[in-house]
C-alpha cells in the first residue's frame, strides 16, 4: 500500500545519525543509486560508500555514508553504515591530503585491501563536495 511518508533511521556504530520521516531517500547501492518511496517492496540491500539523500518536501539532507546494509519494510528504512557525516562536518582539504597519502601507500603496496577500502571511504566523503553543483 502506497503512503507518502515513511520513517528512516541511519545508524553508525557510534550513534543514530538521522531519524525522521521522509518522502524519498536515495541510497548508494552496490550496483548504483537507488531511490526509495513510501510503500516500497521489502528489500535487504548492501550499500557502498557514497552519498545518501533524504527528502521531505523541498528539504534535502545530504550525508556521506560508509559501507553497510539497508532494510526496507513496512514503510520503514533502516541503514546500518560504517560512518555518516553531514557535508558541513567535512574538511575537504584534509580529505584530499589523506586520499593522496593513501594513494602513495597503495602504490607501494597494491594488494593491501585495508588501504584500498580506506581510500574508497575517503573518496566517498570527497564526492559530497560537489553534490548539487551540477544540477
């Protein structure tokens, strides 16, 4: 049954980063972005590091989120992610420096999955810098 609003929780190991009602949420799925509206079919999906957007009317909240899972059922979305940050919390200069350092480490040790994963997380945060600038 379609209803316009649904509840959303975005939870990290440290705290609940977002809890509220939305009309739409855009999630960074492992096969690309996915939009969820009220009345969505039940689903369990993996999430990639990326941009998560909650929409309520003309208000958007943009978060960078880490790897994790989302469950969608009964007009409720719960995202369990490694991290979640608002754009205003990010220092993009520091993130670029961290990315460059991680790339140097990865060049020296190309098989290091930990470094590769950390670099992907930093790059996900950096994508938030340009969110909405090309619309």
